[in-house]
C-alpha cells in the first residue's frame, strides 16, 4: 500500500544513459538522509540504446511495496525520442510531474505527451552533460532537475554522494564535471 508520504519516481531512458544508476543513486542519497528508499531497474533483453525503465521510491516511513511503479508521482525521461511511446504517460494522473531531457519548451512537450494537467519541466541535460562531463550521459543532470522539481533529497547530499561514489573510479575531473552538471540542471530547468 502506498502511503501519502511516499514519492514514486519512474525513470525512462535508453541503455547506456544511466537511468539505472540515477534511480539507485537517488535512493542511496535518500537512505543517507534517513528516509526509506528503493532504487531498481527493470531488466529484460536490454542492450545499449534500447528503451529501459528504472524505479525509485522514497518515504519517511517503511516501504512494503516490492513491484514496479505503475502510478508514478514523477516521470523522468532521459531521452526525448521516447516521448511518443505510450509507456511514458501510462498510469500517470493530473498531478504527475514530468521531468524531461529536452531543449524544447515545456508547452511543446505537453502537446507531445498529450496531457492537459500536471507539471512539465524541461532541461537540456544531454547538452549540459556534454559541456560539463564531455559525454552525452544525461543521468546526473536529470538528478539535478528532479531535485528542483520535487525537493525529495538535498542537492548537497547528492553532490557529496557523487564525490564519495565516483572519485576513485573516475577521478576528480569527472566527479567535478558531474557536480557542475547537477548544479546547472538544477538552475536551468524550466517548468509549466
């Protein structure tokens, strides 16, 4: 049973864009902040470039659900080429917040999604990732936009987690690029 205090986030992307990593990173940060959380991908025969989904649940109380998210509070789309697919709006309500990686205006994306209500937020996450990280992997900028949209976790907590988690694996340059990408997306996201 979903509690009122629980937020459910469904991530849509393509293999290699970091949807799985983002879903899990947000859950890890929430846990460090003292919340209950889950972050997991939906696996199938995915390959690089194939559509994939990830899921994140955050709650002030315990979470007893162990299933994919069917009625998300937030839908995060890492690749705007997926916007025409019915799975993006499946199970959403008039209150769902859509956070989209796109340079288009939120009003344009609203038309593409075919929704009249709810909040649509857009951020050029791929462009930000290329500028700051040097690679077209939009997951960390999308986390920045998600934080601005929901305040579900703290920006500083995410930046600290990125430092701890990725410094040894990727080095200072990549870590700082990811942190700048998160900050830029947080500031540059536009809403309607």
